C-alpha cells in the first residue's frame, strides 16, 4: 500500500498582533521530505504511525514536508500558499497513492483563508479523486468545518488536554484508514454542533470521566471513533465552537443520534467543565496561605500556545509589589533581555528592562536590579517525548523571584522551561507558568495545589470580552440560550 503523509500546522489567534511568518515555521520546525527526525510531534502522529507500518506491514510511505509554527496571529498569505502548494506538488509527484494521511492543527487561519485545513484537504481530494481514502488528525482546539469534513473520509482528534495522546490518535487514524482501503469498514462521519465556546481540560472532572466513557464506547455497536472538538476560542471564524464527532461503520443515523446525545450532555456540563479562574490577588492569596509544598499557578492569559506574546508582566509586577519571594515565573519571551544577560555574564548584577514589549496586553516593562544566575545556549524542554527549542535562555533573580527568559517563544509545557536554566520548581513555594493546561502533564506531578488565573492579557478567559465579528450566532456564552 502506498501512503502519502505530510504535516502543516499552526493555531491562529485572530486577535493576536503577531503575524505568523515563514520564520515562525522554521523556528519551531520545518522538515522537507525525508528529513523528519525519529521523534513524534503533535501534528506528526500520522507520519509516525505510517513509518511504523512501513516496518511492520510493508507499507510504502512517501513523506512530504512536515512543518509547524508556534501559535500566533493570522498567517501571511504567501507563506500559507507556499507551504500548501509545496505539499500538494509532493503529492502529485507521488501519484498513484492508495491512501493519504495528514497531520494538521485545525485552527489555522491565513490572510484570505478562514479555513486553511478545509482548503488543503479539498485540494488533496481534487488531486487523488473520490476513491482514495483521506485521513486527517487534528488538535481538539480546532474548527470542525463542513468543508474539511466533506473532503476527508476519517477525522481523528486528540482526546486529551493536555495533549498527551497524539501518537495513539495517529495510530487510530492509520488503522481505520487502512481498514477502509481494505474495504473492511465503511467509515461515515456524524457531527453535532453544541453551540458553545468553552474550555475542556481532561485533567479534571467532569471532562475526565466524559472522555473515559466515550473511549470505552469505541469498538462497540459499529462505533469506530468518537472525538470532541473543543474549538479554539481565540479564532474569530464562522464555524467556531464545540462539536462532537462520531465515526461509525456505515451507521449514519445511529452516529447522528449518538453525536447529538453526547453533545447535549456536554451542553449540560458547560458550567462544570471549565476550571475556576482566579484574579491575580486571589490566586496569590491562596498560594501564600499554603504553608508547605509547591503551588503552581497557570497564567493562561499569556499562554504562547494560544497565540499570546508570552511577555506579559502583570503577574510578576504584582508579586514584586507584594514582596513575594521563594517563587519562579516563566518563561518570559524577550530575546533582547536574554542577549543583555549573556553580554553581562553569569553572576552579573545590573539594571535590566524586560517583558512588556509587544502591546498593551503585555503590560509595562519591568525595570529592576537583577542577578544573572544561569545562562544556557540552545536550551530545550521535553514534552511527551517531543523536544522543543527555547533558544538561548537566561535565569535571573529579581528580589527573590527566579525568572526564566527565553529567545524562542514557547509556552511552559514542561519543567524544562525552568530547569534548562537551573531553576528547580520543586524548590519553590510558588511557580507561575505561562500556559493554559498543557503544563499540567508535568507540573501536576510536583504541585501540592494547582490554580488557574485569569490575569490581564490577550487570552482573556471570559470570551464575552473578545471582539468577535465573524462567529455564527447564537452561541453560548455570547448568547445565553442558543437553542431558543
């Protein structure tokens, strides 16, 4: 069996002032055909599964370009079109193929393209024709549009948030698409629009139990797969919102009914699935009140993984004003500050301005007398076996608070955002990490308590404050009862 596989991914925050350029893709990763390393990444689960089957089942795998950019604002049009056409040309050169497996994100928006994934999948369908199975793996923070559902035969989403199961979902996708090619199954997709914008961390109840239950349903009654599209709240596109996807073996009516049943269950849980988000002072008060252990606080509003700059100073400034010590904050994206620290050298004590550079949501810069405690060239952090570069990095001490400064904009998915520059989170009473929930996979293991904070920033947790213009209404919580 001849399988073509490639990956093109980024998560677009349409409210972000940071344009997604070719530099953004090259900085995170850009691998032309045949150069992708032996390490899985979120969007390369299908490639990983295909390579495995080349060894175990005799597949012939033709690899296209694999690339991903750190979430930011709208992708520059020539960049998207260039990467898209690069992959499409590779597919044309690989013909004939028996199946196509794509790793995409699902919330990519480019200038002139509100649905990049729908666009590229439709073009792939036009190249291979109606008889070639097309499978795609998406991040659950996607827009599950009608265009992409019409173009792909099988769509699989990660189930977990934090996203720790992208390899397993790639395996699932490959198995179903192979079975379709062998005519052992006839996958049909059913989608139910839950008419809401929300957050669904699977690291806590009730979403943990919901995901466990839908996973247990798979493989029974002709159910091939069930996914929940959380939606990406910061992408102002018409088909934004939560959806339930059920794939059955030629049981469309049954799948439609099940998708609606599960979707309405999610609707009923809408107030319970989102964790409580505290103000800065409320979160700090609770952290200070705990006399032992480590309290981890998520600064979700400045999460680079959602398109924020990662240089917001609001939380650190309040910690300094309150005289909080024995704490760590990171990672601050500030290449200029990192360079100044390298110029000064380890052990240097000097006045440094850092953070607060990108826009009003970032707050004002911090001006402080700092001590450089560690410098690391080409620093990395590891997350679920995936190694991410944070570039040259520096640790500074600011009045008893350890701060990690990084060159490559990354969210704090793992403790490496701190340990790569010699900051040990387990030795701190309070750890503030710029992430929404991916941090939980590692930081949850060391935390005596985890708190979620809604500080000022470009990823406000109250989506009613966002200036939506394109989203289809009615939708909760912008509208109290979208079912009326």
